[in-house]
């Protein structure tokens, strides 16, 4: 039986909340690559939503209509503050509120939220209950968490955490299948060094048959996704760094999970060129207008491993090209195998033929 034939969950495929990466431009790209994926924002702490002015709130919550279904990940540990932020998110039109109980960074620890909340399942339950109370019934409250903290890798720890939080009304858990090490490892190391424990993720699925579990961590290919779904029995997978650094993998996984044919990279580039032009026009009056770099920085991994990929990355990172804020750069940078006509010289250097020819194609 193929993956696309199996019972599909709304969380069958999700993209991870990645700090400084999962902004609305990144999510627009992900939507092009994975039309049915569930997209997650980067973590937004409650402070700016409680105390910021209208422009600050808008900067944190704005999204493109194409992004649905879209989840807002919140960071915080005060039930009333989280409820206030969730109410705002519902007014903005988010489809889900996700509580971060997995981030191990020092900044998050100082705020007494993120992974350290796993030590306080009763508090997490209070937070979930407070959020649930202010949301319409159709907006789910979900939790993203680790399997354990530091050297505590006893299955009972995460089992009791999930059981307590589920009693408060959370029915969807996104499980990063590693421990979080709060002292001695950087956030980057926390994504790689603690060993993966898919067996404990599988035990959660078996022990809580009425809940939905999404497995996260260690998947880079369609084969990895197939293996993890079969191994854990999870209802879905969440992809993070792979979807960002090697973007087209997301399209391949989407096709494996839902069927169909992935869009061509060239079609994605053309759609992103149109999107960049729209963003630049829409944000001219913003306190901080968008730049072309805001969009192109998320596209660097689209041609990973292909001829011309290095040139693509170099051109989309070139300060002189980017300073022109001309979305035609995306077409000019296309690898030769993707686009036989270019408006730049072989070296892609500023001062080569202009982008005007590309713009008019």
C-alpha cells in the first residue's frame, strides 16, 4: 500500500516552526512546494502581542491567504497571556494554536517556557485549557514537545506529560523524537546530538489511541518518511531543516504522501518572482518595507545538488544584485538546464546585461 493510499490526517505533513526562518515568505514557498501541508510560523512569544503597538502585532501575525492551513506557534508560560495572544491569533484567522514545549535555547529557558515546561505538565495543562477556553471549537490547540529533558530518558516521563496535557483538551502532539539538553548543548546541537528514540514515539501512539501524533526529527528523504511512519504508526511527519536547506525534498515528500506530481522548480521560481513583486509593492508604506533579500534568502536551497545550484545561490546572495530590488533576478539566476536564456553573463556579475530582458519574457 502506498503512503498516499493510507488514511490521511490534517497533520499528515507539516513544516516545522523554525526561528528566524519560518516567516511568511518562507511559508509561501513551502505552500507552493506542498499544497496540502500544514504550515507553522516561527515561535512568537506573548510579549510583543500583549504590549506591542498595532504595527508590531501586525508584523508578528500577518500572513498570506495562500498559507492556510496555518498554525501560530506561541512561546510562553502564563495561561492568561497565552489566552490573550491566542484570541488575537483567532481574530487574524489562524487555523491552529501550537504551544512550544520543545525549544531548548537559553533565551527561552530564561523566559521559563519552551522545553523546560515539560517539567511542569500541570502548568502546560493550565495553559492549554486557558487557550482552549477563548478559541472557537474548530481551532485546535496543539503542543510540540521533546521526549525528555537532559539525561531523563525514561518513557514514563513523556507518557505522563502527554496524559496530563491531553486531559486539558489537547488532542494533537508533535513529538521531536529526542531529548532536549538544557545545559551544555546549543540549539543546533540539540537538533542532532541527542539520540533519536522513535521507539518511544511509537509507544505514545499505542498508549494513546485517541490522540494524534506527528513525528519530527531525523528525516531527510522520502525513504526516511516512509520508514518513520511505518516504525511509529504516527499520523504524520513534520519536516524542518531539510525542507529549508533542500527545499525540493518537501515537494517530493508531499507527492509521496498525497499523490500527484511535484511542481517543477522553474514553475516555483516564476511563482516566487510574481510573489516578490507583490510583496515589494504591498509593503512600500510599512515601517520597514520588505526587500528582495527578505524573499530570496529562503530560496537558496531550491537547486541543492543540481548543476548551476552554486551560481543560483551566489546570485541570490549578491548584495549588488539585491540592492536593485528587481524580482527579475530570480529568472536571471536560473541554472542553464532550467532556463536556456539568461540576462546575465556566465559569471553572473553585476554589470552584465540588464535584467530588463528577463523581466519582459
